[in-house]
C-alpha cells in the first residue's frame, strides 16, 4: 500500500473510531477530516459497522485502515483527478473500557495512554518505548547492550533443550511491577495450580488420589507456545486501549534474534519449528511476568479441558505444562478417545502435546504426578525418599561439598527445600530426613559449588 494512501486511510480510520458506531456519526466524522462528503463515505461507514461494530472500542486501527483503503469508493476517488485530502485530524479518544462482567470486581490500574503506563512504572515515555522494543532491536544482531535479554540453554533430563530468556535489570523491574500491580489481581482458571499463591504440586496432585485411572499429559515448550497474539488478547480483555495493549504486550514478550539461535551453542539444539517459535514474539521463560501470563492465556484451554473431564465424570488439573485427569469406569473406557480429544484441543488452542510422555496409570501400578504418588493419598515416592536420605547421610559422613554434583549455588537451601517438600507429602518420613539434615556440618564454603 502506497504510504500516502495508507496515511490518508489511517487518518480516516482514526476519525471513524473517534465516536460510537452509528452510520450517520461515522460518515460525519469522515467528512470532517476530508472537508467534503462524497457518497462513498456512507458505504464505507456501513461496511465498517457491519464488520466491526460489535467490538468497535477494541478494533485495531490497522484493520479499519485496510477496509477503508480497499473500499471501491475510496479506490476510485484516489485514482481521480481530486484524490481525498486530509484537512483536519480527529484522533481516537484513549478510554479504558469496562471489564467484562465476570471480572468486574477486579481493582486494576487505570492506563488510558502509554504515558499513563510510563508514569505508573516510573519511567520516561522514551524509555518505555525502548523497553518495549519499539525500534525492533530484538530482531537484529545478538546480545548487544541494547538488547533486553540474555540467553542460557539448559539440557532437559527427558531430552531436548530449554532456552531461558533472562530480562536485564530495567525491563525485569518493569515486568515485576506489572506482575504484582496487575497480573496478580487477575485469577486464572481454578484448574491451574502452578505459579499461584496457596497452590502447588500437592494441590495439583491431591484431587487425583485413590482413582481407578490417572492420565498424565505434557505440553511441549509451554512458555514459547504462548504467542504475542494471545498476550495481546488478554490485555485487550482487561479493557486497556489499543496503544496500551500493544505496549504491555511488547514489554512482556520477546523474540530471540536469529543470530543468537544460530550461534554455536544453540545451532543444533532446536529443529526448524523450534527456531521459528523463538523467532516470533512469545512468552520468554525467565521473565517474571511469564508464569502468570501463561496461566491467564491458557484460561480457555483449561476451561475446555475441565468441561471434557466433566463429560467423562473425571477431574482435571494443570501444573504449568503438566496436565492430569483422573476418574473411574467412564474414563477408563474412554482413555484412547480422550487422548485424541486432548491433543486436538491443545492444537486448537496453540499448544502441542509431547505424546511420548503421556502416561495412562491404572490402579495396579504406581500412579505418579509431578513426583507425587497418588495411589491412596498424596505421598513421597519411596525411591525419592531413599535417594534423598542417601544424599543427606553422605553429607554427614563426607561433607556437603562431596554431594553437590550439580553445582547448586546454595546447596544448603536446595537440600532444605527438598526436605520441606518431603515433609509436606509424608510427615513421618520428613521428620527422619530433617533429623539427618540437622546433623550436617556446614562450613562457610559448603553452601556453594
């Protein structure tokens, strides 16, 4: 589209959106910016309202700009001896829309413009634009001082690679403010147990205790699968104006530079699909906002899977990328059909299952979810207890440094966390482990690598 054509169509579109979607008013605003009222204005107004009227306040200006520029009347006028000319500008007002009824009780920050968001974050508007990568630095080069992320690759125990995208200081601080000031106030679906205060692995696994069959699924590349479009839709649902939605989306998503993906340490770690996923804007694993945004962006996914579970007299919960279903005779008979349905729903919602990690666990085998055994009640697996007991015993006998094979920076805190987790699942076993832990002699240098 020629720039002058686009600019004219864009200005007309802004004027159309500067008021409610009634045909006379829309046509009048178009006439005001053109200083003329040719007949084709009414045709464009009717077409725009028919296509976008139901969501007028949330319409992307680019969508309406294309409608104007491709309208037969506009095209004919542009090719005439007197093409449309702008004589004044009617900007779209920046107004935060009311929340949907289901979210109406939420107390959310009010940001009518990116400037309001910048003031709330405590940064200047140019700095906000830089943090939101308005200059598209992220797509160029690799890890220069102007880039907002550093990248660390970790091998997964199950195979493959996890790319951790770590935001630098100023962006990380802005993301933390958005997390605590906005996202923490928006509840995810009740089936979501990861990254939530008062929820965790035990609450995720407990509803599946003492069931005839437990089925576990795993999502591939959970964070990277949440696209910028989903994040944009979430912020739009919260009622923010288009420019604020765009800025929030840009602050909370990232695209990995191609040069970084092709660097020696990453070149052979991802297939073509994986590289393409990281090249597009997505939730970066490592950003403070990503866990909450992933939960909220998966709301419809959780809702559909919960409905599927109810249709089979079953229970559904999710912990990050781990999905769990459990039930009785109805689910037992429908396991194959349900696996196909879960895979289909995942694809429709932008996710994909790692089918090789799917497990159908009937009552006669050990039923395990996220390390928790649920055959009778949530419990610590015996092999995990034995392994942790052996590590703690060797720490007492040979010193903690001898057992820190994975070079944990704070090995003491790591072991304390594992003991606390074991105690939460099985108090008696946890007390035995705690007694051994208390007998470890910690020197100043033993907590690190």
